[in-house]
C-alpha cells in the first residue's frame, strides 16, 4: 500500500499553528534541519530527522532518538541541501503527494529558490509536490497540463514560466482571462490574477512553470 | 551623457537604514507602489512615483506632487506589475545599472519570483540589474559569461540554473570548487558555496541562471 502524503518541514520559518492546521494523523513527517524543531514545537514527533544540524546543534540528537525519531545525519560537505536530501528520503515511501512547509520563510533567497526548484525535481520523479505557507501555495506545472483550483483564502492566482515560454496558456474562471496566450519568462503578465468563480482551471500546452496561489498578509 | 545608476524601490519590505546606506546622491530614484513611501520614510524624495497605488492610497498623491515627484499612474487592470513598469521607465534613462531594492521583502512569493524574473528582462534589454536586500544580492547571468565576486558580508555564494542546465560551470576562489560541471535546474549542487579568497570568479559556458550572494540574518 502506498503512503498518501509525506510532509517535509524545511528549515525556514513556519508557525506552529500552521503545522497544526495542515498535518493529518496518517501523514509521514520528515523534518529537515531546523524543521525538526518546528515539528516538535508544534507538538508533532517527526518520523525522520535529516540534516547536518549545523543550526540546531548536535546535542539535541540523543533526546530526539529517545523519542523514537530516526536520525539521518548528513555531512556538511554534501552535494545537496538538507531539503533536497529530505525529499530524496520522502520518495522511498512512494507517496502520492509530498507537501513541503517551512520552505520559503527564511531570509536567504538561495534557500527559497532552491527549495522551489525542488518542486520540479519531484515532478521529474513523477510525484506531485505542494509547497505552502500562510500566504502562498506553490505547485509545479509541466505542459501539456490542466490544473484545477478551488476558491480559497489564497485568492490571487499567478502563472509564472520557468521555461522560456509557457505556450498557449488558457484560463477559465479567472478575472483577467488568458486565451491561448504565450507567457514569456521575465514578463509579468501572469501575476496577480484572481478567481472569479468557485473553481478555476488553467491549461498550458507546452513548457514548465509555477502556479502560485497567494494572499496578502 | 548616460546615467550610471537608477534605483528602483519596489513594494516589498525594505529598511530605511538599508536605503540610506546604499543610495548615492547622483542616483535616479524611482519608487514603485509602496516603494515611494519607503523612500520618503528614509529621507529621500523619489524622482518618479509609479504604480496603481492600490496599497498606498491615492490621497498621498497631491502631497507627493508638491514635493516635485513626477507621478506615473498605472491602471489596476494593467498587463505588467508596478515593478515591471518601474523598470520600463528606468530604461528611458539609458542607465549602466539598475539596482532594485524592496523586491523580495514581501510575503507573496509570486511578487518575489516575478521581481527576480525581471533581472532577466533587464538583461534582455542589455542592462545589468542587481537586486539586493540586507541578506541577499542577486544578479542574472547568461552564458558564455564570467562573474567576479569580491568577498563581502554576503559570504555564501549560490549558482542557480534558470534554464534546464548551466553548462560547464567553473569556479575559482570558492571553498567547494566546480570544474566544468553541468548544473541541472532542480538539483541543489550549486547552493551555499563560500568565498575562500578575497575575490572569486564563476564562469559558465552556456545557459542562464542566477548568482546569489547571501548571509544568515
């Protein structure tokens, strides 16, 4: 039987309340680096703790082990980030979806952008990834594809090319409709649309990109 | 005579102290949306205020005009973001460089990512763009290219592909050297390197990407 959801909590800022609202009892929980602390502070015991623990300190590890957490230590000299290693481990559960929290709360843009890049890495491994915080829900899209969105608190909808073009983007149920429009990377045409109906749909014919649902703080 | 630097202050969070440390007397100052307020709060009178001013309120405009600020109002129904319109205007000065502040301080990832995408748009218009805040300095790179970096407070160096591959990346003066290495988008190999010497150099043969200098907060 495959696991439905693996939750990876990365090292960025993530509120305990957000974790409490989004984690379900049957989820597999992986903490990457400081994400272990975020999970524990929110009242969850992660199944796996993975990282070089350069920021959390190695002295916590014995306590974590006594809680039954499996610790996967990484060398600080590694070729992948803690988040990336956590996703590699997440795939061993053969999940339907991987949800990633704490991926863009930090101040460092290299971490944030590399984390968002991991959504494509997951897609290359045929796993759906969702990266989410209190103001954003981000997913990767690869054409030809169709994404259905339900009206939610994240009411802005942005379509952002990762490849040079997203070809023939068509939207249904958005305030500013696009009709077979090629959206070019570096342009800002696809930013800050809004859902007008209860559900919206975005289709793209070719290219890869991000669908970002967001709200003002 | 061409203008050396245009500064665009976008609508994200930006500290007054940061603006005071980075703005020079001869700079042309453009405030995009809430960036106008950030400039004024830091003691600078922008030359241009551009935006739909949906967040700052239109009632400020008369006061701004009396300060000699040229106001370029945008429709809320526009095809580009305020930041994008500000950069379009920046190009009319034929600047050598455009520095963009307040581009990734906000909570909304669509704004942050679209702003970073504008570095490529500037590059397509043959203008060097630098996007910076207190923890990050981001520039766009298009191969074949060579970037020289000077050791600074932003001591982490990350090389992030935007195209599917950055081909034959070679680094000099970094702690974890790369030698004609193809870096694949979605992998995290190029993240969190560090300058070992006083200066470092990164060369890439083909592809487009970002060079991010950063520091922990």
